[in-house]
C-alpha cells in the first residue's frame, strides 16, 4: 500500500494526546471519612478495576479513530499495474468521434451522449492535471492547446455532429503532433471514444505507436444497427423531355442488421412532391424503387429523394438536378450534300437540336468548338485548318461524324483519321451497280451503343436490312457499330482522348444504297447525336476530387464560384476543350461543415448552371469493428488497450484501477466512524 499524500502521516503524532490524557489523571481528589470503611474499601477495589478497563477501551477507540482519520487523509492506495501511463510529464489526449454515424442509438441514448458521459467521468480522474487535450473530427483551432480538465468539460457541452470523418491513422497523427509540441518526450496517453466504423476507420495496420504512447480504445456500440441511404439515382432514358412521362430509378441500401419493411420514399421536383414508392430491404442489401414523373418546362429542375429513417437522419435526403430537353448543338459542314438533304431534315425539325449548316467553302472553323456534334458530309478532302480544328475538337471532348464524298481523296482522309485512332484506310474500287451493293448485318444487341435504341423493339423483327455500296474501307480498334455481311466496316465509333469520332463507309445517296431511307437510319443518327452530349450526371459528391461539366463556348479566363444560401466556394478550375473541370476540396479541408444540397455555378454573380452535391456514403455504412476484431487487430501491440463496449463494463473504474491504483481512503473513513461509534457506546453503556 502507498499513500498519495504521505505528509499527512505526521498527524499520527496526535495519537499521543489520548494516551497522555489516560495515563495522567489531572482531576483533583478529596478524602471522605466514614465510621465503617471496610465495606467501602471492598466496593472501591471492584469499581477501580472496572473503571480502568473502561478507560483503556475508550483510549484505544479514540486512538484508533485518530489513526484511521489520519490514514484517510494520507489517501492510501494499492499501486497500479501501469503506474507510468498517466504521469504528469506526458499528455492525456482525448478523442471524441463526433461523425454523423454517432447519431445511432442504443438503449434510447445516442452514441455521442454515452461517450460524453464517460469522458466527463474520465476527466474527473485528471482534475488536478493541466496536461489534457481534446480532439474531435473537426480538428478545430480551439482544440490545439493543452488545457485543464475543467476547461475540457466545458468544451464537451459544445460538441455537435460533424459531416467530416477521419481515419484512425489521421486521429493518431493529430494527437501525436500536438503531444510532441506540448510535452516533448513524455509518455502520452491517447483515448479514442468511437463506434469504430469500418468504412471510415481506415487501415488498422497503419497504426503502430511506439513505447512512449499508450492508446486506449473505448468502443461505443449497440447490438442493433439501423440506417438506410440512397446509393444511386439514374434515369431510364438519358434524355428527359418536357410533357413526356419519364422514369427515375433510385437504389436504396440497408446498412443495418435488421430488415426494413415497406419503407415509403418520396420524390420531390422543385419542392413539390410528384411521386411516391416503397421498398422492402434485407439487411446489408439494396432495393430499387422507380418513380414516374412529368415535367412541364425545359431547363434545370431541382430534385430530391426523401424518406424517414430513424435514428440516423443525416442521409435521409439525396439531391439531384434534372436537365429537361438539353439542347444539342449540331454543326453540319458539307461539300456534296445528299440530294434529299437527309441530315438537315433529320435534325432541323426537332426542338431538341440547335442545328446549323454551312458549306465547307464559307464556314468559320472557329465555330466548331461551340458545338456538341460536327457532321462533315461529302468533303472530297480536308484542308489543314479543318483537320486541326477537328482533331482539337475531338481531343477536347467533342464528337465528329464523317460521311464521305462519292470520290474521296483517300490520302487526305487517311491523314485525318490516322490521328484519331483508325488505320489502313483505303478506297474501294467496286462499281456502283446494284448487284454489288451488300446488305448490312443486324446490329449487335450486346453493343452498348444500341442498348436503348431498340428498347421497345425486337431485334428479330428487323427485316430487309439496308444494302449499301462502300467507298471506304479501314481497320482499327474502334467500336464497330454496323458492319457489312462481307465483314467490312460500315459505321465505326472511335474514342479518342475525351471525344468520339464516327466514320461512315458510304455517302447518303440512294445511288450508294438505301440506308438513309431505312428505319435503321433515324435511331442510329439520333443516338450519335445523343452520345455527343456528355450526359451530365444527376448529382456529384464532395469526395470525388474533381467534376467535369460541359461548357461549350465558355470564356477561358472566367472565375467560377459554387454558391448556395450558406456557402460560397471558389474551387481550383480549368477549361479543357468544351469542358470545365472543377477541383473540389475534400470535406476535411473545408473551413466549416458543408451540408448536401444544390449549388449554383456562377460567373460574376450570374448563374450558369445548378449542380447537386451530396456527401459520399461511407459515413452511412454502419458496419463496425467489434471488440473482438479490435483486440485481434492490435494483439501484437502491448501499448494498445481495447476495453469492452462502453455499456458492458465500467470503463472509468477499470482504467482508474489499472492506471491510478485502487484507492482505499474510503475504507479508513468507515473505520474512523466505526471507532467513534465504539467510543460513544463505551461511554454510554459501560457503567461501573
């Protein structure tokens, strides 16, 4: 046994006081004479003996009372097994996981509240120490300094939830950096109160503290896990048009360990509820909900999927933006137009397309980069200006369709396509007689290009496939969209850099076949036009790093900002062709927590586009490292202690016994009171 206040033992000298009182009777006596003293002498002998016994017992009770009281003030304790783990030379750093997953509950109490209560009790052990430091996921400036336990207790009452999540390695490095700055080479104790979420904890093997650090893990977990979140949102068709029924699909994931039955899900467009659906989801599984909706006007519309899922509510909404009937800019440059002008008839009569046509002799080639799709029809050869502009346009993300002339300059064509991924281009010497026209093969239904072209038709129903006479033949690694029964290419798609290059084998002239008048012509050319627009995703998330937005004709040196009612960001940005690339800061790098929602992309205060930004789903995945898994992961680290779940044992009492020793002063207080009671009983009931 040792004493926390050994100086108090000097008060044991006070034991001499009752001893002196009992050894020396300071009361004066006087003699009384009687005629017959024989009887009195006998009584005096018996009374004196009894009185001496009583006085010795009272003296012993008083001395034991004083001794027990002095020992209590000396604060006796049994030495701790880890006597050096919480010394004054090091730092005691306390980490409270305040990520959104700590909203989860067990026994009707939130994880974060359970952790805060135990942290408060732990701080009571450090009440006389000034080497205490506090860390949360925000890594805020006010938590960078060492404070007393009382100040940390006040800070506990101010902690709220943060949308940021940190790996355990990041937490460890943060605490060690602060400890090195404040305590030098002292022994540091690091405490982690967390639910130890697998999706955000990082690689546990990255944590390897040296002998000067001791880490204490306190799991805050419950038996029942509940949470549902939106995994993805997508449209049945890549283009949504006004006044037409459209279908939206939503995949919902249940990351809890209990099934979800008939969860109602609501679809809002422009703050109005437009549709509802419901799903039942097994544990650790997903389910798909579908919504039918109609939008009356073109342009951007704000959408939201919402459901009620308790107790975790931060991911009960998912935001997205619908671009209704996005205009597709098509530039038609021609030298030999087909007699029936099939291209212009196809695209000029549909409001979905902004169509313009120019002769190759009169076109301003600078206009090429302002469009989504450029169709070069009937050009016998390509001058250097057009070749350079086309190559740059495709590299920047644009799409180009080349329809050959009836008598193409093969060398010029070969120079054009060589830089775009095709090779071995040559002309064919076949005559134009109908007997030499070759039928096309059926489109390959497994080809992604035709995935939704024939969505409502049966491939087997395609009869009398078109016949054509090719004037070009080529090889290459492109996607063969349509082929002749001779095995040669008829229409190919080549991906070059960020763009697409299409090459057709014959002119759109009935002398070369009936393809432009066949039912296959319209959906194929429509799909080429649709593919030229990089269909912007419905939503993005902060953790992507960068997002790419189509911005044809955007000013090169403009400064774009992302702004909503609460936040304004100026991300790192650059233009690449027709695309604006924004480098989004990670949520952990932002100066304040940013909520999911809609952000307006502005130039000089003018809104150019609206995008939806959500936080990633890592925090929504409720899988946790169990106590057993944590103990196994750190089995080879003697200076990492994993305690039982915060509800399964008294963490503070266990830690105190192991690190501060077992205090025994209470028992001496009880003993002092007992000896005082014995003295009172002796005085009151032991009569001579």
